[in-house]
C-alpha cells in the first residue's frame, strides 16, 4: 500500500507534443515552389544557358505535382498530375533547341490544356449567370487575339488555332465550375495572359522583359489553378 501511495504521489513528466506537425510540410512545398520559380526567372534574366536550365524550368511544376499528390484525391488528383506532367514536358521542350521545337512544346501544352478542361468540365454548369458573366470577356479576348495572331503565324496558324481553342475551352470550363471557383478561374485567365504574351512576342513584335513576364504569369497560373482545384473540392 505504501508503494502504491508513493507512486501516486510522483508527478509523471508529460509528453511534449510538437505543435501542428503537419504545418511545416504544408508550408515547405509552396515556399520551395516560389524559390525555384524565382531562381529560374533570375538565371534566365541573366542569360544563363544550358540543358540543366530545362530541368530547373520544370522544377516548380514538379513541386506543384508533389502538392497535388498530397492534397488532392481520386480522379481529380490523377487528371491534375497528368496536366502538370505535360506542362513540365512542354517546359523542357521549349527550353531545348531542335527542329520543330515550338510545335513539340505547343503539343505538350495542348494536351495539358485538354486534360485541365476535362477535369474542370466534370463540375461545370454553364446555365448560371456567373458562368455567362465570366465567359463573355474570355470569348471576346479570344476572338480579338485570333484576329491578331492567326494572320501573323503563317504556316503555324492551324496549330496555333487549335491550341487557342483548347485554352479557351479550359478557361470556360473553369468559369462554369459550380464550386468556389474564383481562384480557379483567375488561374485559367492568367494562363491565357501568359500564352498571349508568348504569341505576341513571337508573331507580332518583341515585348520588353518578355521572358520574365511570360514565366511569372505562367507559374502564377499553375499555382492558382492547383489551389483553385483544391478550393472547389473543399
């Protein structure tokens, strides 16, 4: 009895648990994405060349893939990972130098846009007023861009037109998403802006700091789309 009382009087040390152990990984990957994107844009702006730059260019998208793997589920996760994979492939192809490089990169991004569009269409509703209000400026911008770009793209006009149609469908599908889709739609529009800058810079006239503007809008678009997908699933 004395031993039991003695043991009861001893204060056992409490186990100190780490505060929110999941918080650190959740913040690490977005910060890694921002750092990798900033590093690539900095080195590209300084004129650094080399095959390793193609890997660095795709690294931020690979990090977004890791985030999607952790935070999404089911078919949405599979489609998002596929779209990011083709985007990363397009990044690598466009950074390399070989015949028909632009067509190859455009083809990879075309597949990414079609997969994104298919993913968004699963939760689309085109009958509500919000969808119509979002769709109108997208369609007007696409028509103006087509009138400006297609005549200047010469033999590439069919490929450019097909890609333009794909990204417009992707943006319209994002616009019609039934969930909390403001961030998703913002990402889709930002993707259109990035591709518009590419087309203007390539077919119309050089744009000051074009590479930085293109990559900044591109990385931002992919980030917004990923977190927009997650928000629509919440």
